[in-house]
């Protein structure tokens, strides 16, 4: 995607990374119950937790506090409303998944906890992948067109500084 603004490029790069991670999560929950003492499994779960608690949370907050008001001011409130509704579902689901990761990294998976994790993981990966795709189709190009250079520079710096 050829983008002119730093903010749009940053969002795009994060979307690409999160879609790739959601593909890995989908693959992970499609397998048999894993051994959490395996370093690859433990590292994947740790990476997933960091992304949920850090990157996804910060990404959503940045959009809601800094980008959606710009869309609303430009008359594109439908877009911000749609994406905010997604955030209201995805973030709590992700935080539940992160909490489950804390438990299974300490105690391992039981048959019951694996089934629950699979369900949460599959739903989270589907919803977040779809959300990132919506933003790629709608939000990113819209922001790339709307943002003036000075506003873009300020937003990009703020976003990076708050990560």
C-alpha cells in the first residue's frame, strides 16, 4: 500500500503484523493441546499477551482519542462508530485471552482450559483480523487523505511516544 502520511503507514504496518499474528493464533488453536513447557509455545503465548495488552490496547486508545475525533469533525462519524463498536467487543475478549495466558503459562493447559482457550483464541483472531482488514480498507486510506502534514507529524510522534 502506497501511503503518504506517517500515521497511516504506522497503522498499516501494525495491521499487517497483527493479521500475521492472528493467522498464527488461528493455526495454534487449530492444533492439539500444546505443552506450555515447550519454549516455542511459551514464547508464542508471551508474544501474544504483549501484543494484546500493549499494542492492541494502545492502538485502540490512539484511534478513539486522537483519530476518531478527526473523522467525526470531517463528517465520517459512521466509520468511527463502526470501529469503536468493534473495539468494545475485541478488547475485552483480548484481555480475557491475556488473563488465560497468565494462568496457562504458570499451570499448563488442562483439557478444559485448552477448550476454553481455543474458543476465545479463535473468536479473538477472527474478530481482530476482520477489524484490521476494515481499517485497511476504510480508515487508513481515509486518514492518508485527510491528515495535513503538521497534524500527521504531531499524531505520529504522539503515537510513537505513547507506545
